[in-house]
C-alpha cells in the first residue's frame, strides 16, 4: 500500500511540473504577442500620456468582502489574479477562490494524513495542491471563454463591415454588435459602447478592452482602428480585410490542430504508458515494484524517469504548437 501511495504522489508531482512548464511557455508566448501589439500601437498612435490615464471610464462596482481583503493580503501578485478572474466573465472573486482552495487543502490534508504520510509532508503538499488546482481552474475558464470569443468574433467584424457600408456610424455598428452577437463578444462590445457614450475615444476604449480580453485577434482590430484614424481611408474596407484575415487565420489554426493531432496523441500515449505499466506491475506483483520506492537506488531511478518523461512529453507538446 505504501508503494501505491508513493505512486500517487509521484503522479501528482509530475502533473505539477508539467503544469508549471506549460504555464511558463504560454506566458512567454503571450508576452511576445503583447509586446508586438504595444510596439504597433506606439508606432501609429503614440504612447498613452498622462491625460489618457485620467480619462473618463466606466468600471464595474464590485463589493469586496472581508474574505477578499484577507485573501489579498496573503496571495502573491493580487492584480494578476484579479485580471485572470475578470477574464473568466463569471461572478468570481478572490475570496471565493480562496475558500475553494482552503477546502481543497483541508480535504487533501486529511486524506494524506489518513493514508499515513507525516503531517509536515501532507499539509504543505495539500496546501500547494489546493492553490495549484484553483489556479488551473481559473486558467481553464479563461481559455474556454477565449475559445468562445474566437468562434464568433469574425461574425462581429463582418456585422460591423455591413453596417458601415450601409452608412451607419461606427458607434451604431458597435451597438448593433451588442444586440446581434451573443456572449462573450456581445458583452465586451457592450462595455466598449458604454465607454464611447460616456465620451471616451474609440481607440482608448478598444485598447482598454484589448488589455482586458488579452486576445491577439481583438488586438489586431484595435490596431486596424488606430491605423485607419491616423492614415485615413475606408474603414469598412479595412475591417473587411481584417475579417478575411481572421477567418483565414482560424482556418490555418484548425489545419495545424488537425496535422498535429498525431503528435499530441503520441505524447498522450507515451506520457501515460509508464504509469499504466507501473500500475499493472503493482497489481500483479507489488513486491517487485516496491523496490523502486523503498530503496535509495530505486528512488534515484524514479527521479531520473520523472525528469526524462517531463522533458520528453513537454518537448513533444511544444513541437506540436505553432504561433500563427
């Protein structure tokens, strides 16, 4: 039984290492996209000055409970957590996530203590697992909302093109998007329309939404509006070209996903095969597997296998992802 418990801990550690690996790589890719978008904005419309920082804006009035304030004092980088929570589009708060992480940590701590682990190992592992699980949940919700956004965003751009060609002003076309296009695109455009009606310049409202949404396709649209304002020209034609680019880009992403399906399936099979074989060996002859966990040489081999498996699977998954 001790060998099975150690096997579970080994699997949990491997999952945490993989999650940290992917989070670092995704963060670097997102940072590169934000940097490129910022350079394009600074080139065409200039850097935001102090007068833009004090512009009139419309923000949600969120009520903070004492749990939110308490959790904010202990969580590192609270602003990053708040941005991620806002990107989910759900009625979440730092306090609710803190309660969720605390409950997971308590349940996990009691389970690990019950199975026989020492308290100085069980409870730190349970607390780390609770925070990690909560972070992964928020990341998953953000990615799911971004996937929904990308699915219907080209329709919103196409609707604006038809409205502009019909002679409607840009403000009316944005309001039309809020009525015709569903969430989450309709919700974000509704906030942009509210900002414009309060007197905020369109470019500033779009760039604020771009930072909130954190989506490269929407950033392309903000850049297109900024370039059109500086250089002039037909805005409907510019948005029509953007619509074609977005649709072709999505088609290319789907093709890449199809072509890389074999590599991702191979990574899944190779990554799960060692655990499946180890579980089968433990079921057939537990004493044969216990050598890996009860001896120093066995633990050393397990550590090397974990490192090799992490690097191999991570490299395969990284090779199957392409930036378009």
